[in-house]
């Protein structure tokens, strides 16, 4: 599941349209992904707040 690309449906944390790469997931039932962005920032997002981006 890591290295997939996602966009957040909210633009309050990162600029709208920013695409992040999933670099870590919360163990157990997958509820949260840590996404890393091109500018070097990384944030945790709830899975429900993301949409997968085709590569």
C-alpha cells in the first residue's frame, strides 16, 4: 500500500491539488496514511480524507 499517490480532499493543510506519496501506514486496520510531498513535508491523513491518484 505504500508508495501509492494520494490527494487530500481538504486543502487546509497542503495546497489544493498537491499529490503526496504514501510512505507509512498505521498498523492494524488501515485508517491513517503518512504522505510525503515534493517540498519535503509529510503529514498523517485519515484514509477517508484521501483519494487515490492514478500513476
